[in-house]
C-alpha cells in the first residue's frame, strides 16, 4: 500500500509518499479498513515538528482521524464487510495512523457512518468533535442559558464548539480575525463576534455581558489568550484550555475569581489505559455523526487535498488560520 511516512522530526518536507507493507488483522476482534479520507489536525503538525510520543517509533504514519470501508473483519468483530466507519485511532507513534490506504483497528474503536454523511465529513469530525464535547459538556458542565465564549471560534475545534453550545441552549460569543470568519460564525448561531484584531478579548466579553463576564470560556488558541480567558470569565466560572498555559499565566487572578480551570487533551485515553474514557469518546463520536446526518451539526471543510499533498496540508494547518477542517483524500 501507499502511505505518507514521517522519517524524522522537521518541516513538512519530512513527509513522503512511500510504499509500505499492508497491515493485516492479528486478532479476531479487529477489522481492516480501506481508508478513503484522513483528517488533518494541529496535533499532526506538532508531532511532525517535534517528534512522536513514543521513542524509536520512526518512521511513522501520522493522522489520528480516518474514515473508510471495512474490507475484512475478524470472527469476533461484529461488523460486516462493506460497513462505512469513522474513528480517531493511531497516528501518535505507537500505532500507525491514517495517512495511508489501509489500517487495522479494534472493532470497538470504530463507529458506523450514516448514509447521509460523506467520508470527508466523517474523517474531519472525530478529534475536533470529541475535544469540543469533552471541553464544554464534560469539563465545564455546560448548562442551558449560560453564556459561553469560544476563543478561536472558526477553527476545527472552535466551529464545532460554538454549535454544541448553541445546541445546548447557551448564549454564544466567539472570536474571529476577519469579516469572513465573523460572518461564518454568525451563520453558525453565534450571537456576538469579538474581533480580536480590533479589541482585547476580555474587554469585549465584559462589555457584552455588562461587566459580569461569561460563565464558560473555551480557549482553543493558547498563549496570551489563556490570560484573556481568565479575565473574561465571571466569578466561579469555568475556563477550559486545550493548551499548556504560558509561564506568565495569571494564576492569582484565576484564584481570586474562584475559577475552575480545566484542561482537555482528548488523546489521553489513546496514550493511557483508560477504557471507560475511551468508550465515552466512541459514544460522543456516534452522537456527532448522527447530528451531522440530521443536519443539526455542520462540519466546515476548508479544503480536500490528495494524500500525496500531506506536506501542503501541514503547511496550511500549521499556519493557524484554517477555517474548519482540512482533509486528505485517499485513493
């Protein structure tokens, strides 16, 4: 089979299309999937730049998100050949990822894709949706009628987070850096867009809430935005970040406000033996795919590139200004 292989840490040029041995089922509970699409996430670009999570794992195939069709199933897999599936699995260095024509995966790790959802949408959804859901619903315990601020609202996680917040009955604010992204967010249901290139985020959030602050802030950007998130959030509110806080993070102010600060790294159940957490992620993905099929959730696709252009995909995602998700099409 052909796969995009990472040969060493570095720039996008370390990714190359290579002929590799085709993986085969080794346990009766596994399925073999012919991949049709692979989602590209910021974590892919970070692992490419700094190295994968596991020692001595190079060369490696990146890509956590995948969608395709089952072409072979173990005797105890419980999934029929020909079933379309999506999943978040591999791509961290321990198990090969989805920048490839085939993968082998435990049947319990895949979710059937509804007929109304195409493979590109299915491949774009898993990691970003699970991250958004864990952050707002599981960590922040979002409730109806709360006010939510999503920093980085037009990004892969952000655009799904604003929709989840709307679906849960929240009032939603979100940041954007262009007129186009602001219009996009309003179309998704955002009540007020904060132009971070025109006004400090926390100042705008306080203004829009008449000085009270928001109940929940999701920081999907990191860096100085973590401090903005703390300053934007009301007393006893929730801040969830997807990034490591900076060295000068205003922890004293967070304590003064009695904030509950949470972290979300949805990869943790893939890196550690946490079967209950992993099962929860499968349930989240199943809900998300159903909602896409029903038209309740929209997956914004920035671009679809052929597998051999994985390096270009990494350049675009690494630039930090991609609206929605970028997907590799596998043939």
